[in-house]
C-alpha cells in the first residue's frame, strides 16, 4: 500500500493555522477564568461589606466576621479563602464600587439609577447593597473586569486613588501584563511622570515590554490565585536538576534518622501581594521545630539569607503550633564544585537554644558534601543518557 504524500506547502498552512487556534484559545481560556474569578471575588467583597454594615460597624465586627468566614470557607473549599484573601476581596469591592466598575470602555459612566447589581436589580446611588442569596450573572459581571485578579491585587497596594486609577487605565490602554504593571508601580512611574518635562516620551518608553514581562497562557493558568480558586494542586515547573536535587535531599534527610518528619515540597506562601515557595518543609521531632530548606543553584549571597529570614518570620507567625520552638532555616547552594550549606539561627531567642540546635541538626559540611556528590552523579547520568550534548552550565 502506497503511503500518502503530504504536500509541504499545504501542511505548513494547516499546521500554522492549528497552532494559532490552540494558542489563541489558551489565551482566551486564561482570560475568561481570570475574569470570572475576579467577578466572584468582587461579589464576595460586596456581600462582606453589606454584612458588616448590617452589623452596624461595631468595633472589631468586621475582623471577626472575616476570620469566622475564612475558617468556614477554607474547610469547605480548601485554599484561597483565608483571612488575607477575604480582606483583599473586601478592599477590592470598596476600591471598585458599583458606579465605577460599570463604566463603559469609552469612559462614560452609566447613570447611577441605571446601574445594576449582579442580581439584576437596579441600584440607587445612595443605597447600601445588602447581601442576598441570588446567584450573580458571572459572565455579565466578568465583562466589567478586563485585568486579571492578580493585577487588581497589585493595584490595591497603591494607596493613592489617582495613582491607582492611572496605573489601571494605562494597563488597559497599553495591554500591560501583570509583570509590566508590577514593574511600573515598583519604579514609581506615576510619580516620575509628575516630575518629567517630557511626559509623552516617558510614558511611551514605559510601555516597551521586556522579555521577562511576557506571561504565557500556561503561566496565566498556573497563577497561584487561579490554582487556589479552582482548588487545583500546584505542579511547579522546575529544571530537572533542581527537582532531582530537592527529591534526593528529602530522601537523604529522612535516612539520617527518625528526627525529620517530611511536611511538604514547594510549599507556597504569600506575603503582601508577592508569592514565594520554600523547596522543602520538615518538622524536627527532637527540637520540636519546623525546618525550612531552600535550594539555590548558584553561589550563596546575602539576598538568600534575607529571603530565608523572611520565610522564618512568616513561618513563626503562620505555621508554628503552640508549644513548638522557633523554626530554623537551611540554605543550600549547589554551585558546581563549591556546594555550601548555611543554617539561619539568628532568629532564635537565645544563644542556649541556638547551641542546642547546632548540636542536634546535621552538620552543614555533611549536607554540602552530599549535595555536591548528588549533583555530580546526576550530571554524569544525564551525559550518559544524552551523549554528545554540551555539559550543563553552572
């Protein structure tokens, strides 16, 4: 039987067309998930504010309400509905009330008497919205939110209303990604424009995207906010070498004895509007403390120590249980030929406790040597499996 011949020119057109369909569909899916999620969070914020006002704004009522609701929602839906997130939803509604979010793209506001709530009922401009049991029309409401939820969370950190409105309008006008928006806010573009003599040139230059600004559809879907909203486990993408090193370190520590109890890998934590991940999280039974392990493929720097102390402060406030000792951090640097291990112990309340930690915890040199041996073995295995390929860079 003669095998059919595929004409190169015809196939190239088909291939390119299908690739275009898949890529555009993925972008649309990511935008739609984000828009519906943002609409839901705005509605949750609306109901929280309405319930608070129903409680007549008693002192402490709002915080108690959010804490109680966070506990119930977390038990029901899992991650994504903690106190910090619910507080962001409440702040989101207050920063983007009905009269503002129902603006048209042309900049014309709907008449106050014609503004509708998600339940479809007209909302008088001077009336407080009370929570109701009506299911919102999420698709209609979602059309009002063009930016992803992570962008609105970043905008909430801008305290000046005028500056926030500027960043939002420019993000919409210039199509900024969340990374571009974060960069412009961090570099104080709004304040720099106020001082600039050539505002048009500065604004035009600010709109130039950098390679690191691009967010792929896959990254948009793996946004921690989206994963929490959909209650999907976060499969974090790492290099094969890092993944293998982390897994081997977990096995190595568990083999040292029964002191280490494994708690998690790639554990996420959120500080303000920034997400971080710790590579490994253990509990040390004898010391009765958490052990946070962070792997760096490169030379140790003071920035690594600063980041670890950030993790330790967060863990002490949010992960420690009553009766436990303060957490300890272990920074592992896997630079080729110069592996290092450093314990972060200066967060401990006294020198006696630090000395006890030093006595009980595995020796830093032992861990560094194991890390280097593992790296060499993994690279040799990789070269054997793929002969002729260049040696990986340090």
